[in-house]
C-alpha cells in the first residue's frame, strides 16, 4: 500500500476512535486530560511560569514565553491550542476561553520542524498509534511534498461546532500568512519581524471579529532581533508598560523535570556565548552587539569604594534625556568601577546639575561639546552654563571608534566593572548595537556615550576623595594604616 493511502487509512482509524468522544465518552489515552496535574512530582504548581503564561491570556492578546531550552515552552503553547480547539478547560484555568469553535494556525521555522515538533505534539505519531494533545480529532488533510506531514486538522468543539487548525512554516514567506482572520496563532520559535507582523494583523479586532490571540514561544538564539525587541525593548527584561501584551521568561530553575545533573551536563555542552539564551531565556549576544562580553564578566555586587580611588563622571546632554555616569579608578590594578548613574528626560539644566552635585560637588566631569549637533561655540557655552550651576566640566574627546575599542578592551580584559544596581546602564548595553551597515544605532545610548567619554577622556580628570570629605575617625584610621587600608563610599 502506498504511503499516502496508508496515511489516509490511519487517519480514518483516528476518526473512528474519536467518534466515542462525540457520544460523550472521554478517551483517557489522550495526554490532554493528564497535563498539568494537581499532584505528583510534576504537579502544576511547580510550573509557575507556564501558569502565568496561560492566565494572562484573560487580559492580553499578545503573549510571549521567552524561555530556555527543555523547559516545555512548546508543550505550553500546544496545550493552550488544544484547550481552545476542543473548548475543554481544566478547573484551574484562569486564561482566555472560547465558547465557540476556533480557527488556529500552528507555525514553526520550517515545514519539517512544524511536522516533527508541533504536529507531533498535537496529533502524536499516527503511524505508531501514539496519541497527541488534541482530543476529538475529526479529520486531517495531508500536506503534499513532505511525507507524513499534515496541513489541516479539524476537532469537535465542546459547543458542537468544528474547530480548524492549519500548520504553517516561516519558510513559506510572508505572503503565506496574509488573508484570513484567526482566533489563535501559535508561533513556536522566533519568526522574522515581517512574518510576526502579518500574524499580528490576522488577530487584530476588525468589524464583527473581536480579535484573536498571538502566542509566541521561543528561545532567543538570534540575539536582539527586531522580533525580540517587540517584547523586550531593553534586551534584558520584558517591558510591563507595553499595552496589550505580556512576556514570561522561564529558565531551567523554573521547572521540576530537569535534574541538577542534567542541567550541569547540558550547560557544559553549550557554547559559552549561547548559555544565557539556552539555559535562562536571555537573548544571546548577537553579531551586531558592540560589546559582546557576557554580563557575568563585568557585573559585580555593589561594594564600598576606597577613598584613594580617583572619581570622575561623564555627562551626555539632551532635552529628551540627559544622562551621567560615575566611575572610580583603582590605579594600582588599572580597574575602573562604574558605580552610579543618572538618567532623566525633559528637565531644566538646573535640575540635572543639582542631581549631579549630590553625588559629590568636588567630582570633576567630562562632556561632549559637539553632541546633538552642537557647534564648538555652542559646546563651550554649554560648559559655561553648567559651570555656572556648580559643575566642574571639561570637553571630552568624541572619537567614536577609538572610544568603543578602548571600552571593549577594558571590558574583555576584566579592567572595567559595573555595579549591578545600575539598571539603566544594563538595559542600554544589551541593546547597544550596529545596524546591518555597521553603523552604531543611535537609540537608547546615552549612558553608553557617557561610558565612552569617561574611559577615553575622563580618567585624566579623576581625583581621589578630598581628605576633608572623609569623616574624622576614618581619617585617623587611614593615617594609621595607610591610604589604601580603609574603604569608604563618598
């Protein structure tokens, strides 16, 4: 018997077996009924990220599960698809519900990957009699050109109607995602932005269509792509302020089915530059990132700074944002510590100057007088204006590539450290990148400019804490033990 005839026969057997569901019976062999149990070693309370992903569907229509490998992100997406298609929701379900049949797409990178992963999870391996997550399958239509691949599956919805799911792949191109409105679209693994946008349009509310749900489940292996930035504008954490969408991050420690031995073995086998993405769901540092240095190599816990370490700051000025960054230089070990930051938009110079003076009026700073298109004359006036407000500023060098190289050299050799508390800095450095033409992307880079000014120009203006600023008892102790014996935060 030919392969297509054999598949048709097996599909007929599947429809026959599912007929019991139409009479009110429940096929207990279907894994749908046993997913996320209330008890046991894999009980649902041990999968808090998955439950959050489901629950937020009640209030937002665009959801991302940005997760490590092997945490069950695809299982989560497929389980929700199955719930909506058959209209069966467990008693603990807090997410979106459909009381009518739905139209769905289940999509992945290639047709083969769609077949081997999404189709396999939803329909099982028909030729081996293995049931998938979808209960009540009525019919399947073969996808021509790829053996054992299914293009369309229909399922009996609890309301009595018929739900339809079509399998698609990104390699079909953007045009394949045009056209019909969809109630639920599952994008398993990261699509290009144009495919993502088309799917978003298919779920938008129009006329009598109330709008559908877009589910994106993936491991961020392509770095700070345009798709990732839709959900994670800073490259580190989801933005809770973005309306109508929600992102859940899940790592290996968020699931119970991975043992410590498995995690250690997998981590050892993963290339270092992919470890954050594959084990923690944090976007991998891509080719366009300007400072491709793992965060763990330069982030340190906040600590007390020795008074003899020289301090300096750098300022970047603009109406939309004025930023400043403070550094302490340990000359004995040639290490710069970035320990404080300032970032504020749409405020008067006097406001900025007051905040900067509060970090230490004695600390000198550098500023780029040619920033934001200013002429050299305007730059000098800018310095004079801030000097009149009590700041000690000198012009910085704005040799961009030289500055980038100098910063990268320090980062990569362990001679530049950053306090973990510098949240704005951490957001900027992860999205600081070049475009496809090699040019620096001038967005969200104010503190990055400050770092460049500080490292390239500021160290020559750095000076230690004036002895008069050190409390009396600590001055006595410093004199007794030596200037490097005591650490103090000025």
